[in-house]
């Protein structure tokens, strides 16, 4: 029996009914309800006893947290000692109830408290806000305003944070007005909460106005504002504030440079990033894992993987976030093999991947179009309990589809109990890429029936499916549905697919009129889509019109120079061909495609070595397929390229075989 149980028993010592052997105490824990009386040989003076009891009670209340059962015992002690009228004790008990998510008991205690201090109001408002019951928290705040108790800076900070998480813009502005009226407009805690709240709802201008209205902002507030600029990609204003800090004599710390580096998203700021890196090195900030992590992320975003590796190697013990940044960087830079190698090294070193990292390496495996490493990562996700994560399941669907095993992707989708719009979009896209437009349409209908609202990616996937299957009428219907029924504004990707669909069907004039109907100047990719259709249908007149639009953007013309050259050659306009073939003395050629043949490859064939001159990274096929000997043996026995276990109608033709075989295959992958 614990000390608190003995203390509780001792509190009721005078008021309990005893027998010759045992002492029975109401409200106590079951373990303490029956206590031998010989454990209490003495009888203390009442006043001295009460002094000891209150002292012990204060000791328990001063702890950071208590279990729910202990909280109820303490609550009983407060009532028994007639301390419930004191808001100090009520505040402590309310906080303990809130920690244990017992808002009902917390609210009952608050409502029965005759005297409510500011601290008690703050505790109950914070309890509801932390439980994400923002409307209740806001109503309590409104009740506080009409009560006799004045809110303080912590009250406003809590309510401001609740408004930002609740996305209640009007409420946030109203509370801001109350802050100013109460005379706390220049108070540090309120100002910091206002800057943070406005930044969370995306109102950077309002956050800036609050910040620059402060006479002498300290380091914490400056860091908050720089982080706001960084999170919203406004690195210029972040750098200006950084310079202002140095002029005011405020010494930056690691959090300052983290906010600055986060805002560097444009590759043109690589020199600025290197300068900040030098500043970090000079002030020994690089030893901080958080700073090292954002430096690795920055260099990875800029595809400067050598610099990212140097920072990574300088860290004593990189965590999973830093590993994820580096691996994702290699994947985004197109070096998928190295991304998988680093992931393997991470696992060998005892690291445990999170869903973000698993999704990243699955994407790398999908880009290599090799199912071996993807299936091994699938097994790792299952063994570590990440199989049901949305981002992992979505990446698995995409990986299996790009590796040629669509039915396994469908099986992953069907086994997911809680799907979302992202998974539906991924599955619709994969079905469309395989030419299974009818299945994609049916899945879209199921999604609508399930209560999900389609987004722009959904219709992009549907139009892609129509484009691959040549379903012009369906494409028109979905394009109209997107705008008329769901109010989604068409973007460049939608127009590209729609123009391609109409153009390849021979409806070149309709496609051209669709481009002209776009309010903003059409993107070069949209004109390029129509140009490819003109090339396919030998419509040289319209092709010339499109060429004139493309010539307006000199930076984009090189992408379509070969297509334009072929179009002019078909029309026997050799002067125009020569003009395109040589651009200011520089030979413009299309980078040749590369095909990998066989189970293993040690690089590109000799005939393709010249492509390295065009900044293509040489890749190697991963020999991880050899770990799945069952798959390779089946492949060798068959004349086709798909093993028997996985031949589930992935090409969209013929009847699908029994699902049990796919289930067995997926089960094998997950456990080996």
C-alpha cells in the first residue's frame, strides 16, 4: 500500500467505524479499504494531524501529473478538508483531470467551485483546447469575459492558439482586439502567441504587423517570425530580419538558422544557403543535430548531394529525420540506387524507419521499376506495423503498378480498411495508366458513394485514364463535371490531358479552341501537347501556329525543338529544320531513351555512353530480384515476362484469375 493510501486512511481515522481487527475507509482504493489497525498505534493531536495532512496534500498536488485514480483520491481529500472553496486546490485538481482526459470531472469541479480565479479559468479553457474541443474552450472564454475575473496574458495565449488550430479567423481577430483593449498589446507572451497564431492560418502580413509593432523584440520572438517566413517560403524577408537582428545586437542561435534555411526553397538561393552554412560552422551550430538536419534537407532540395553527404558524415549520431532527408534527396535527384543503398545501410546500423522514409524508398523502387527491393520494403513495413499507414499503402500501390504488378497494388488497396482521397487518386491513376478506364470510372463512383469529395488530382487521373483509352466523350463529361459540379478550376495538367485526348482523336480545332478559352496565357506544355497531335495527324498549318506561340518562350523551345523539326521536315521546310537544328552554333538533340534488358546490368550499354554528357546519372539495375528466387524461376519457365503467381490480368485483358493466388503472393512478400 502506498504512502498516499496510508495518508488517506489516516485522514479518516477519527471518523471511521472500526472493528477489533480492521479499519474500513470510504472512497479509498480497494487495496487500502481494509487496513490492520495495529499499523496506526498512535493518536495525534487534531490540529497537528491536520497540519501534516495538508502538508502531504500539497506535496502530492505539486507533482506534474497524477493518475486518474490518484486524482480522485486527492479530490476527496480536498473536499474532506474543506479546501474546495480555495481556487488553488481546484485548479490543481482540474489540471490533473485534464491530463487524464477526464473533462467531465474537470468541468463538474469547475462548475461547483464558488470562487474562480484566473488560474482556474485558464486551466479549464486549456483542458478543452488541448482536447481539441475548441468551441467549448471559446464559449468558456466568452463566459470569463462577462464574469468578475479578468483574463491575463496566459488566457489570451491559450485562446489564440486554440483559434489558430481551429482555423477560426474571425475568432482570432476578435481575441486580438480584446488583447489590445485589455492593454496587453505590447506584452511578450501575447505578441508571441499572436505571431504564431496568424502564421498558422497563413496570414503572414498580420503576423509581420504584430511583430514590427514591438519595440524591442527578443531572440525568441525574432526566431518565431523568421520561422514564419521560412515556413511560407519568403526567405528574402527572413534574411532582412536576420540582418536587423545582427544590427540590434541580438545574437542568433540554432533556431534562427533553422528558420532561415527552411525558407530556402529556390535553387537560385544556393549561394545564400552556403553562406548560412558557413555562419553555422563559424558559430559551431553544425554540431546541433537539428541544424545538421535542415542543412542536409537544403542541399538535398538543391540536388547538391555531395554537400549533403559531407554534412551528413559530420554528424555524430544522425537520427531518422536526417537519414530521411538524405535518402529522399538522392531519390529526388534521380539517384534511386543510392537512395536504396543508404536505406539498407540505415537498417543495418540499427535504425528504425518511419512511414515517411518507407514511402520515400518505395517511390525510389517504383522509379527503378524493379519489384525486388519494393517487395522487401513491403515486408519490412508489415513487420514493423506500418502497413496500414496511408502514405505507405499509397506508395505500395504506386510501386507495384509501376513495376508491372497492378493486381498486387489492387490487393493492397482492397486490404486497407480506412482509405482516403489520396489512396483513391493513386489507384485511379494506376488503373488509367494500364488502360483499364472502366475500372477507374467504377472506382471513382465508389469513392463518391463512400462520401469522399474528389479534388483536382482525382480528375487529373480520370482524364489521364480517358487519354490512355481514347475515350473522348467520357473525357468531356469529366472535364465538365470537374468545373460545374465540384467547382474545381482546371489547371495546366487538366488542359494537357484534355488537349491530348481531343487532338489524338483528330479534334484538333476543338483542342485549339479549348486552349484559346484559357483566361491566363497557356503554358508551353499545353501547346506542346497539341503540337504532338499535329505531328501525328500531319496538320502542318496548325503546327506552324503552335510553333509561333512556343517561340515566344526561348527557354522552353528547346524541349520541343525535335518535334518541331520533324514537323517541318514532314512539310519539306528544310530551311526551318536547319534553323532549329542549330541554335547559335549549339547542336540541339533529343536525349535518347534507354532500355534495360536482362536480370542484371552493370550500367548503360556502350552505345548509350554519350548520354552521360547530357547530365544523366548512370544507373545500375539492382540485383535484389535474385533474393526472390521463386519469382525468377517462374519467370524463366515462362515465355512471357510476368511470373505465373502474379499474372492476374495486369494488362486489362481477359478474365481475372482467382484472388487466392494473389493473396498467397502478397502474403509471401510480407513475411519474407
